[in-house]
C-alpha cells in the first residue's frame, strides 16, 4: 500500500483547467471536464472523460443533487470542513483513495491503492464505523464484503460506477451460462479428465452479483495482479474458462500462458451463443466476454512508437486492460501496483511512458521527480466515473456522519451507504476466498514481462 505525500501538486484537474482556459497547450478529450461533476448528476450517463461514449444501464445508480453549500464552497472551505470531521472522528473514520482518483480527493485518504488493497485496508481497520471509499461502485461493494457488518461503506457519489463492470450484468451472464449448459451438458459434472466443462472467472472490476455468481458456480475472482495464477487455478478444475467482463485482461493473460488466440472466442451477450458456432465453443479454452475499459482502450501502438522515437531508451509499461497489440508493443505490462513498484525500484534518471489512467501517472511523475514519467496518451482523458467524486461530495458525506455522531447512532445520517445484499454476500466472499487461496498476496509480485 502506498501512502502518498499530502500534496495536490500533481493535479489533473488543474492541467484540464489550464488547457480548457487556453492558459497552456495540450488537449483534453472533452471540454466538459472543466465543469464540476454535480453538473452531470441530473443527467443519465457516465459523465465527461473516457467512458462518455459507453451506454449506461438504465438502472445505474444516480446521485441526487449535492446541497448548494457544498457546490458553492471554496476549496479552502471544503478543506477546513473535511479536516475538521477527520479530526473529530479519529480512528472511527477511514478514507480510502483509489490510484485513479483525483489528487484533490486523494490528499485526504488514509490509504491509497488499488481496489483490492483498499478493500483489505477496510478489513484491517475494525475500529472504523465508517469507511468512505473514494473510488467506484464495485470497489465499495468489495470493501463492504470484506469489512465487518457494523461498518458502513460509503461512496461519496453514487454515479461513480464503472462502465467496464456495467458491460456484464447478472441477467446476461446467467443467460450465457444456460447457453453453455445447452452446449456442454451439466456444468457441474466433471468429465473423464476430472474437470468440469467451464469455470467462470470474474475480474475484480465487476458487480458483487457477478462475484456471487462465480462463488455459486465453482468460479473465482481475479485482479490484474494475479490473473495468471487464477487462470491456472481455473484450468486445473475446468476444461475452459468463461472470463468476464474485460476481454483484454483475459486475452493478454491467457496469451502469456500459451493459449492460442483461435481458442479464445469472444462472447457477445447480444447474439445467440455469444455469436459463436458450436465447434468454436467446443474447441475453446477461454471464452472472453465482450467488455473493455474505455480509459485503457485509448492507448495505441502508434503512441508507443512515437515515445520510442522521442525518448530513446524509454521504458514502456502498460496496464493489461490495454488491447493486445499495445501490450505486445510495450516492454512490460502489469497492474497499477506493478507499475508503481517498477517506478519506485528504478535507478534515478529513468524514463517511463505509462499506459494507464492519467491521475496515477501524474501523481507518480510528481512523486518521483528524479525520473521522467509521462502518459502515453498526450490527450488528457481521465476516468469519467472516478471524476464524479470531488471534495464537495466528500465534505457532504463526512459532515452527514459527523451530524449523526453528535446526536447518537439512532439518528444516524449515513448517506450513500453501499451494501451487498445478504444472498450475494456469502457466495461473493467464497469467490474472493478462492482467489486468496490460489495466490496468497506476495509483496512485490504481480507483473508479467511480455515476451
Ligand atoms: O484493481 C484495480 O484497482 C484496478 C482498477 C486495476 C489495477 O491494476 O489495480
């Protein structure tokens, strides 16, 4: 877990404001990024940024209007109010900040890390009544699964979803499972090799309902740090894997393990049999769900070629949610944790071109001034759902907690609590426990060097 300096010097928000007001060169993927997130709470959609072209589900959680006192407050006033609640609540409050969160919010976080590290931080702080997760919805759900029943996990803005997680919903996955059962016969019956026909594997970036589906059906969860170990676990138990929602993580990982591309058909949930014929499915080893991350989809081989021309000797590291040609063209690929550790371990004067979300890249560049670190994509395009969290929402959820604190728990005003329904919680935890048993966390692990 990285504890960052409490600084806002690395600010994507400030970069965006400078660009959109013409005070500096460069470009952003959307001029709406200069607006405040509450301007988007009354409209359906992911908000400005890399996911804005994605179709938001009709039942996606919506955030009600943020009270004017928080919308109108200056950054200095919000800072004073947030720090006052932190001071009053002490260890009864834990604030978690995801690597991709804006620096103006991350500066208040007690822990900064990836989704699974942060869910574990919630678990490691049993004295905290309130865990405020400055990340996106599935991350808060995971924290709820791992934290105690009396701990409230709070997402400051309910519109902070994840477009990739939304690309696989439980109804679609259950339909897919029925179709696979029609194709392969009972999916819980091992064949002559002792393996069942299909093991479902879900990426951490998925709803708790999908994690529960995996728990109920002999499946498992993976992170971008342990996907190879988890796939190996699944192949020991199954003849093939159904991998959702991110096709790229599934493809990049399985390819590195030697699975031929022609044995990785894509499952399109809008087409019968996912758009495949029986023979293709019979021959498959990994069935890849048609999902992707709109941030990582922006990275291209041309950007890597340009970086190599402009910075001879540059070390290119990309995230495994990037498309396969980008991963193949990079020097290395790995999770956010892998990227952060690779930079921390490099000799001074190294140059890095990084293919992941810009908030993390800018913060790493500020944290390690002895290196040259830049984002492969020179268009500033943050994650649109992380963007929905702003210090104004953080102050609002914290002051609501502090109000309830002074009048007793019976008057609790815990706003934006995220709770996984009881029926899903136990099987979702089972799928997470299988992941931990498949690969107990090892400090420094996680990266795979591309061949
Ligand atoms: O698990 C996470 O937090 C994400 C989004 C990716 C990663 O590599 O850490």
